[in-house]
C-alpha cells in the first residue's frame, strides 16, 4: 500500500501544471449560466485547447484516438485542472464520458472514425436520451418505439430530463425495437442527430430556476440503421458499458472543489464569530473527515482500476452514495453558516445548495444504488 | 500510486485470519464470555509468537520489521474476531517493556481515563493508583476508572494507539456487515428471505458503504501516519463500528437482543473502543482547526 506517485506521474503533473498556468489566463470570460449557446461555445473551446495540447480523451484507449493514460494519470489530470480553476467538462460530459466510451467499446471502425474525433476536438456535443416519463429508475421499461423501414429506423416517443438537449448535435438514444421480447432484450442503441426532422426540444425549468434539462419529443424521426451501435435488441448490454463509466472518477474534480469550499466555509464561520458555536464547528470538523475519506476512497478505487485494468465496477456505487449525501450535508452546513443569508439567491452557495439536491436522484437514485450494492456486492436476493 | 494491498500484505492478513479462526473461533468466544475477567495467557503467548506484538520492531530486535500498514491489517483481523485483551497497549509496549513483544508480559495502560484488563496485566503504563473497578458494559473488557487526579493529567493520546483502535473498529464493522448479510439471506418471513425486503437490504448496503469508506481512511492513515488522517480514520471507523453493530442487531430481530447471539458483543466492544484514548470529540476539533490552517 502506498500513496506516493511515481517519478513519471510527478512529471506528468508538473507538465500539466505548467501548461495550465500558461493557458488558463488566455481563456475568454466565463459565459453567464443562462446563456446556453455561449456555454456550449466556451466548453467546446476548452476541449479544443485540451486537444491541441494532447490532453483530450486522456483515459480513452489509444485506438479510439485517446491517450491511453493510466487511471492514476487521469486522477492527477482531474485534480490539477480543478485546483487550477480550469473549466469543467460541461457540455462535453456525455460525449467524453458516456457516448464516446460506448462507441469506442462497441462501435464499428467506421462509427468510431465518424463520431469520436469530433468529440475529442471539441466540435460536437452529445446528450443522453435514456429516461422517459414512465421509465426512470426502471429504465428497461422504456417505450419509445423504433420501426425498421428499409435502411432507416422510424422513431416515435418521448424522452425527459435530457441534459444539454438544447445545445446537443447528437443524442445517444435508447429505443424499443422488439416490444414482444422481455423488457431488457428488445432495446436498441442509436445515435440520433438532434436536427433531424421530428425532433422537438422543450426546456424544463429546474428548481434552481435554470434550464439544465429538457423534454425531447420524437415524432417519426428517421435515423439511419448505420447509426445503430451494437446489434439490434442488444442495446441494454451496450448501455451497461456506458453506465459503468458514469461512476468512478466522475466526481474527482468535485471532491477537490468541495474540500476547498469547506475551507471557505470555516473561514466565513470564523470571520462572523460563528466559530465559537461548538456544534457547528464540530459539524465542519466531521465534514473535513468526510471529504478527506472520500478523497482516499477515490485513490483506492483508482488504484483498484489500475490493478485490475478494468472498467470502474459497482464500487462506484459505494462512492456515489457516500459522496452525494456528503455533498448535500456540505451545502446544508453552508446554509447554517450563512444564517438568513442562506435565503438569498444571489449567494452562489445557495444555488449550489439547490443543485446539490439532484445528486441523490440523477444517474440512479440513492435507493436504486442501495439496491445495487445489496444485490450485486452483498449478494442479497433480487427484489422486483 | 498503488493504494492497494501488496501480495505480502494479503498473505499477512490471511495468515492472521487463519490463526484467529483456529485459536479464537465462535466456541472460544463463547467460552471467553463464560469466564469473564480471565485472559487466556496461552493464547496471548501464541499471539506473541505469531508476531502480533513485535510486528513493527526491527528484525534485529526479533521483530517482523513491519510498518503501520501491516499492524493495521493485523488489528483489523483482531477486531473482526473480537479478540479480547489489551492488545493495543501491549503492541505499543513491545521493545519497551520486557516480555511484551513475545507475549510473556501482558501490558495495559491508562487511556481516556480508563484502564482495560487491569487485574490481568503484569505491567500498567500510566498512573493506575487508586483506580476503581467498573462493572463493564462489555463482558470481554474488564474496566477500571482511573483516579480523578490521574484522569486530569491524561497526556495527549498516542496517535498509533488511536490508529490501531480504528483498525479494530474497522474489522468489527466489516464483520457485523457480514453477519447481517448472512442472517438476511437465511432468515425467512412472509415466505421469503428477509434480505429480499428493501428495508433490510438498505440497512445492509448502508453498512457496507460505511465500512468501505472507513477502510480507505484507515489504510490511508496507516500509509501517511499523518495526524489528520488518523483523526479522520478514527471518526469514520467509530461510526462504521457502532452503527454497523446497531444495524446488524436490528436485522437480527429478537435474536439480536439475546445474550446468546454474538451481535451485542460487537456493539459493546465498539462502544468501549470509542472511549479509548479519549472521546472522539478530540478528533472533531482537530479536524475543524485544520480547516482554518493555511495548507490545503
Ligand atoms: C439533474 C438531472 C439530470 C438528468 N440528466 C439526464 C440525462 O441527461 N439523460 C437521461 O436519460 N436522464 C437524466 N436524468 C434522469 C435520471 O436518471 C432519473 O431522474 C432517475 O433515474 C430517476 O428516475 P425518475 O426521475 O423517473 O424517478 P422514479 O424512478 O419515478 O423514482 C421516484 C422515487 O421512487 C424511488 N424508487 C423507484 N424505484 C424504486 C425501487 N425499485 N426501489 C426503491 N425505490 C424506488 C426512487 O428512488 C425515487 O425516490 C437526470 C436527472 C436529473 C435530476
């Protein structure tokens, strides 16, 4: 057991730091949170800078255009970019972390050549069209239908909670191609162009007042059969490849950011005299332990991925559970420090507190994660 | 970075687990409960011979030349097995008190205003004069309360004692999670194993989440020996052990409330350990103060 980095890893970190110090001052000003086209341009611009410097697709396999970096290098990358205040992955999230890795793992050479380079170069944005009004936790019950018509699928139905749908070029879409098969067996994975006729995007307002996700209505949208990744009716398995990427190192930058915020909170409590409040101070101390431990758990999981050479496994569920609840506790504590200031939407912590409420819902609710841990790790009997 | 057990560490853990399964299995545990206050000196010497106390002594001094990670893994196993005795105090005395390393001498200490196993110890470190016996909540940990004067003068806790205690808590927590899962798979109600019910499933899953998070914290503290890492490890391991035992008890229903089931022994030992080296409010404050310091 060791936590020290190898000389190669330290060299990687040093080069990255030097590069960040050079390029971050050249970034354009951050766009306003409500201006989605500007946010898209900003996020793609950052991705392009990463690409030009050789940091795009760091953790992707080399034959998919990635850098084939080790999980530890990826961890260092996420840690250092966050510490330096670099932009988040933002609108590139689905392309880099869901759709891209799925195509890299399951796509044909032609599909990889068509879709992966634009993601790495920061030219195309993807969104994820999985959830439906009647298929959330029970994703496999999805009902959006696709019929075969020669070389195309004709798709009708609706998706919901689709993040970044308004600014996406492509949607990784799950559709039902065989309604008579058991629910997991009749699903197909398609890459759908968002500008295809019949696609209607209607933004949804989140409780934080922002338009982060949308409803997507599909009315006889024609998608070429060539856009199918994996075999027809094999989409569930293809999707599981994607979902396992959704957990694991996905929160590294956020944990680093939470630890910095915790220091700011303590400082604010000190400056306002609240530091003498022993229960509040103790709550802050416990949060320090919590986020230190989450950082160690990240290092443990990354080392495990490196050892097994594998995709992040169900261990990611353990992390996601602990982290999403810790994040909510962090912002609830921030509210305690702010006092009545916690009711003022102009304070950035207040918006962050609101958005932290999605963490126990998005990408599998906590209840579903507990089921996964109980059934797949602990081997308890499957429920319905 | 390779924050995983090495092959040697895996082997060490397996070795300690096998030794304890052979020498301190469920029957021995029950027998120990039936003979309260008596420490099995033959077992103690075997633990010494196996190197539990001398683990971190240099090989030249008859030790195993191990580090904190090795000690943590061994104490995690001790915690799993609910091994009784002043293990941490004796381990810390190895190389300083004659016979401690080999298991000939049983060493206890004054820690957190309490003395564990005073009547059975050959050597007491700290001032135990005037200590009065307590009717201990844990049948496997006889306790004395130190005299008031000695309590007031408690020195700062030894960080290694805190870390090894956290390792024991981690082992206990992992074991109660396993016991809860094993029971949930076999006990049937309403025609199904109770583990098929989500209310039970989620208790078990939450136990595991606490164990795995505490494990990362405890192992990291063993690697760095950093004061704040140790405080973190302690906080998380105490929580995992106490809540894990509570949830395990709940999963066992009426059986969990019996003397006969071993579940209560895990809970009571976890309680005792939370008081060792002073209550963990010490850790909360240390970790809070750290937030105001300059370094990230
Ligand atoms: C901010 C945000 C962004 C999102 N982005 C996307 C996206 O880009 N693309 C996409 O496809 N989806 C996205 N989602 C959708 C997300 O994956 C779903 O919201 C989530 O899977 C839950 O589904 P649901 O909302 O239908 O809730 P439901 O499944 O209806 O759940 C409601 C409640 O019932 C509980 N529940 C349901 N089933 C069980 C069970 N078996 N056992 C115990 N409890 C149960 C849940 O835990 C929850 O508390 C996003 C969601 C959010 C909040």
